C-alpha cells in the first residue's frame, strides 16, 4: 500500500510537473511535494473519519497512540509547508516566474488571500500550534487540527489548480505576442452548482461507503493494547 501511495502521488505530481506551458507547474519539486501533501491530508481525513466512527461505536484509541498520531500529523503538516515554501522560493530564482509568484502570493486577489489565510495560517500554522503546544495537546486539539488541515488543503488546491490556470498563458516565451482576444487578462472562475454538487457528492459517497463497511464488515481497529493488560 505504501509503495502504491508513492507511485500514485508521484504520477499525479509529475502530470503537473510536465505541463511546461503553465508557469504555475513545470517543476520537478511537484512529485515529492504531492507525496508529502498526500500523507498529511490523508492522515487528517483518516483522523476525522476515525473520530466519527469511534464516537458512533463508543470506542477510543489509547492515549499513547493518540499522541503518536498527533505528532505524526504535525510532522507531515510542517514538511508540507516547508516544501511549498521551497517551491515558491525556487520559482523566484527564474526571472520569467517572478510575475506568477507575485500574482499568487501578493497581487492575485482571492488567490493570495486563500494561500496565506487559508493554507498557511488556517491549514498549517494553527494546526501546528494545536498539535505541539503543551497546553493544547489532546484529543480535541488533534481533531481540530485535522479539520483545519483539510480546509487548508482545499484552499491550497484551489490556488494551485485554479490560480495556476487563471494566470495569463505565455505561449511564446521571450517574444511579444498580441491579438484581439484578451491578451494578458487574468481569467475569473466561480464553481457552478453542478460542479459544487459533484465535489460534495464524491465526498458523501466515500463517507457512505465507509459507514456501510463499518456496519457490515466491522473492520474498525480493536483496542488490543487495553485487552492485553491484566
């Protein structure tokens, strides 16, 4: 499963990395970045679903397991934030990328707001405080950090995918090209109702399958540590 996780997320990151026409992508860092992001976001989703299922079935993880999982989530979030920073700093070294970096981080309207407020603060800094501050460590703090990490994930994906395609496309690098069709105009995008329902429906279907699986097959992890104690 771990090997397949590496293969799958490497392929996803490489797809974006090979899109040389878009200044937002075309980077070899995207493959390892997607791997680390998938670990952090996947663990966050797992913790939220596990908390819901355990509350439903009146179960709870041993405290030592909760602490280890919380630290692991914090490590993944910190590593993801670091690689995202390296990705943007690396782009600043290339003169042709500076306009795009400025657009995403400073002057792009909703995109800098989602990046700094949604991903950096809500999705990374606050969860790290909840997971590592001595006075905040606990089950509720871990669950809150996981929820915030998921919200930050959606913010980053919106900035990366939508913002990366909204930035004007440079068709012929190093040359000036003019036409009568919206040269240099930043595209605007707002999800339509069918698109929104499609996304929510996918999440709902996944959660429904999980609920049915828990009830039919009873595959929730058992508290073997507690059962082994005399």
